[in-house]
C-alpha cells in the first residue's frame, strides 16, 4: 500500500515540478530503519554514513544512533542541521589538524574520533594534552587498502596506554560494499572478535565497541537475485555469536538510504539510428549512478509514468550530455513510450545525488525534494545554475 501511495506522490511531483529532480521519501526511509532494527534486535546500534546522502541527516536524527562524518563539509552540514554532537563520529582518511582542533575546542569530548594513522593519533593526542580535554576514539583496522592502520600499530598504541586524555573505545573496520556472501560477514566479525580477545589477554584492554561496516548489498538491477533480506539476517546471526562483551555499531549508508530515492526525468526527444531506438531524457549520468552498472547493460527498476498503449519497444535511454557515454540503460522495454513521458529511476537514495559528474557541461543542479505523507513535499535544495561554478569572471 505504501509503495502505491509513493507512486501516486511521484506522479503528482512530475506534474508540478520541473524535471529532472530527486525525491527522497522519508516514510520509506523510516520503514527501512524499522526493518533493519526488527531483524537485528535491540543489541546493535546504527551509524549512518552520511556520504551516501547528506540530505537525509535531519530526517534520520531520531532514527539512528550516530552519523559518520568524513569531511569538513559534512561536519558543517551537521552543524547547520543542529545534530547533537554526541552523535557524530569524525572519520575520514584525511583529517586536517585545524579541523580537529576546531572540533575539540567547540565540542570537547562529545565527538567520537577515529584514528586512521599514526599521524592522526599524534595530532589528536597533542591537542588533547594542549587543551586538557578528554575525548573518545576508535582505532581503525585496515582491510588492506589506504584506510586504517595495520594491526601491529593498533597493538602498539593500545600497549602504550592508558592515556590521560584519550579513551580508546574500540575498533573500527570496513572492507567494502555490496557484499553478497554471508560467510564473508561471519569471517570478518569472527576476526574482530578474536582480536578483541587477544587485546584483553595481552594488554588487559577491554574493547567496549566494535564499529563495523557490513557493506550489505542493495539489489539495483532486475536480473539480479535480491539478497538484501538474506544478508541482513545473516549479519544478525553472526553478531549473536560474538563474545567480546561490548557494543556493536553497524555503519551503513547505501543499505539505509538507497530504497527511499527516486530520480525523475522526462523524455525530450526520440529517434531511430541504424535500427536502434533512442530516447533522450533531460537528465543523465551526471545525476544518476548505480553501483555495478556496466556500459548501461544492466536494467535498473524504472517506472514509466503515463504509459497508455500496449505496444512494447526496446529503447536505449540517453541523457542530455554531449558524450557517447551518457547512456542510462540500453534496450529497455517500454509500452508506447512518447516524447514528454516521465521515467522514474528507483533506488536512487544513495550516492547518485553526490557521485554524479554534476558540473559536466554546466547543466543545472537538479531540484531535491523530501516527501512524507505527513509533511508532503519539502524542498531540500532548489535547482541551481551550475555555470557559475565553472567560470567566474575576475
């Protein structure tokens, strides 16, 4: 029933707002959080990785336990949204010392800081000693890339403790997104659990928190088997096997946000070139991005609003950018597709709004709407001219 109401709301928006635009349905967002918490139970906490979609942070304030912030800009968004600073996890592979100093001076020990390198540790330690401010920290364990620290460095930092002003709460770990193997989740959690036991045995150090990014999958394409529920249930089962005795925080972005988003674009032209049907829409790849799409061959879920006839033709949907790469999907079957029709690309609540090549060809930034049954449509960002960012007269 909710899905039908959501479709009706999108149709209303398509009639009343200039395309292209995004709609983020905060009722669907709340429903996804409820589903996650129902499966996981009361134990694990939820941390929203706001890089997935910063426009949702205020809507999620009362629904999640914390927010992962990975840049000064994201931190500034949290300040403007007046989020409680005790819900902020200051993460990111690069932390400018001046930004760390600002956060410490303004918010003291409210913020939880992640440590990704020896330099991060030294910077935080120096500032806490200078200002004599107690803070909490997580040590990020690398999964074999540029993020985090090797286990030997984590052991060294813990072994040299305790520290006067820094309380090390535990370990942070993330190894990638779109995981589709329950075994991988169980192995990663078992590894972290074993590390916690060793830290207790060797250093008498109690890990009070594991912040783990499970990277649960989102089923974007019609030809894929939907493993979302299976992986969520498997994650819950694996968490129940942990013995370290502390709290588990699950850092999620895509899995929380993807299903609440729709990208709405209109057919502005049609043609047939060398036997191939092409429809041109007023959006494009600068605003739409699906993780795992390959040369536009995979078919995401698309709703064709206002379809009238029964004749089905396959169309290659292309955007408005002057590049042959601007192909959204190839040979998608539509019923009686006409110029002026509206196409709704679903599951665009995560990353599309921020990952696209938004400045390419100086096309306007699209309107962003938040929708709920209670509040109806609210403008999260108006359409903005992009040309001003690409050239400023001196």
